[in-house]
C-alpha cells in the first residue's frame, strides 16, 4: 500500500488515471493531493478520490437528485456519515469522460458560488 511518504495516491491507479482525465476536461482546474487526489476552489473541495477508489463530486441541489436518478447512484457516504452535497460517481460514468465532464464543470461552477474559506496560516 502506498504511503504519504512516497507521495502516491492510495486509491487504485486506474481510478486515479480516470479521475485525472475528468479533471483535465476543465483546464482551469488544478488537481491537488498526492495521496488523496482532489480539486478545490476558494478553500472548498468539490471532487475527490477516496482510498477505496470511490470518486465523489459536489453538486448543487438542483442537479443532485437528477444525477442520482439518472446514474442509479447515491449521496456519498464517508465512514457512515452522508456527505449531503456529494454524489458517488459510478465507475461506468467515470470511464465516460465526455458524459461526466459537464457535471464536473457544474461542480466547479457551483463551488465558486460558496463563500471563500479564510486561509489557514
């Protein structure tokens, strides 16, 4: 298993590669996180890859229910806590960057509307 010392993702490499393709669909977004790949804007994370390989995407309320119904998925559950703004991205959709890209862009735009977090010194 990879550790943070060697700065590699703990998630399966194939999932990380697919995640990176999704992130690349929105050139203004910078992928962060060596061990937990993620994207953030104004201090708010809006997508990430969990160590299990699960990919979560933050969506506005107006799109969340549609996404869940269309792709037969659910809100993201982290250690028994439902992350109310995050949906679990099915692996089949993660493999279809073209179909997933508009949701990723929507996630980025939605997160930009949130009040920026203060920088931590």
